C-alpha cells in the first residue's frame, strides 16, 4: 500500500483512536529510545519518541497496536491493512 505524505497525520489520528478503544494511552516523550507498548502501574501505555518523524510514529503505533491485539475490535479494512503492513517495518 502506498501512503501519501499528507495522509500520515489522518492515519496517525485514526490509530490513536484505536489505542483509546483498546484502553491504552499514547504518550510522547523525549529520550534515547524508539518507542513501543508497555505496562506502567497496570495501565497500558504506548510511548513514542516525540522527536521522530510522523511516518516512524505511525510505524511504532501500528506495531504497538498489533501487540495489544486488534482481532477482537472492529477496524475499517484500510486501518487494519495499515496496521498489518506498518507493524512489520519496525
């Protein structure tokens, strides 16, 4: 799937809403890390390095959502395809 640069912001917002559906909060932090899914004090958290570019943020968020498990919730075919494709590139 070819994604245009201007579409990444819309995709990113959709993925953040999927994270909300799954009960995970998305945090943007500075530091020497890429990002990913973790559990902090029994809360699901997806941490993303805020210094990385938008395409990389989409890849990290996709990978984290796949790890959380997206099989049990409804996703549009486009969003599901993006998660499947982008999560394999991290």
